C-alpha cells in the first residue's frame, strides 16, 4: 500500500486532472473501453492489455467513471485522463506501431445513462465486456462491498433485500444525472448478472460490431485464444504476454449449496438468452 497520505494523493490527482483538462486538445481520444462486468476480471484484463506495445495507459488509474458519475465535468476533463498525442508519437517511433489508449470502468455497461453517452461522444470506440459465472460474480461483489463498508447484511439477506433496495433507483438516476445510488452501484448482486439485458442495450446504442465479449472464466484457464481475439478486435498486432495475473481477487467464504442452487435457477433463463445472443454457450453452462 502506498505510504503517501491520502490527502496528498488526492491533491496530486487533482493537479494532474487540472493540467490534463488544460491540455485536452493535445491528448489522445480513447479507442477502447472495458465497460464491464464488475468483479469479472476487468482489472486483470486491463493491466494485461496495457502491456501491449501499442497500448498507452490512461493517466492515474484505469477507472475514469466519466460516463456514469462524472459526465457533468465535460469532455475536456475526460480527455485530460489520457496520454498526449506527443506521447503516442514517441511510442510509434519506438515500436513502429500506431499507439492507442483506453480505460476500464466496469459500471459503464450497468449504468442506465452511460451507453447512450458513449454512443454520442465516442462514435468509433470499441467496447470490451467480460462475463463471469453470475453466481460467483454476485458472491464476489458481496464480499467486495462488505470489505469496502458498503454492505452490512450477510449474503442471503442482501439477496432478499435486493429488489426493495433497487426499487426506483434507475428512474432516479435517469431523472437526476448527478444522483449517486449506492444500491444500484454496490448492491445489485443478482440484477447485475443478467448480462444479456445489458448487452442488448449496448448493441442497440453502439452497434453489435463494436462489442467484444470475453468469457473470463475461460480466459483465466487459457488466455491465449481470448487475447488473440481481443487484439484482432482492436486492430492491434498479435501479441501474447508471459502470463495473465488474476488481480483484485478477494478471499470469501464458500457459497452454501442452497444459495448456489437458488442463484443458478434465477440466472438460468437469462443465461439461455445470453447463449442465443452470443451464439456460443458460456463456460458456466457447459
């Protein structure tokens, strides 16, 4: 963990963002976004992809949260999070390859306004979606929310409360763009795992051809095919890293059998629709 005090880190970040905003016209436009799903390996994929010789990292951190939480800050603020075109030119001279940049905010596919904003502002951007066994994703998100202080209920009770907690939250997010919803962001354990609904909405707004879906469970077993497909989708030179680290993994209790069965049954119809939409069966349903 960094020994720099949090207040100092925030001051440095604020200064960097201000400088970035003032130089926005000199900066790169992202050509890809990793838009979800939360707790499905987005950190690992982004860190791995950032090792590609053509990819330049976003400034400061991978999650910019512009299209969900910070859209009111404006396009210059957003552009300030990316490397300069001069840095891209230096990279291109060094590698002989065109440099690209992007970010990874896994709430973009989930937030009700993000996809519409992305479609309007970045008409050529390519979107990457990771999907994971939704039962394990839900359990993982609960453990993460507990660790962050966003959840105080045990998993089964949180599942029982989910519908009540989420009631009216989407409508309020749409009506009040500055509203921040903790239930919607941190406690949508089951609803967030209905991937097909989110993919259908994304495809309707940005086009199916600009979406690339990766089964993260398969990716962590054998990264080669997944990364080959991804570099092809992004128009990057074929490349394989030495390994794919599973970052951000969090220890959690074993999921009780009755909850595993309950959730698998709840997800079954959505997984069937997902398989039809994808044209292939997700690994957790094979």
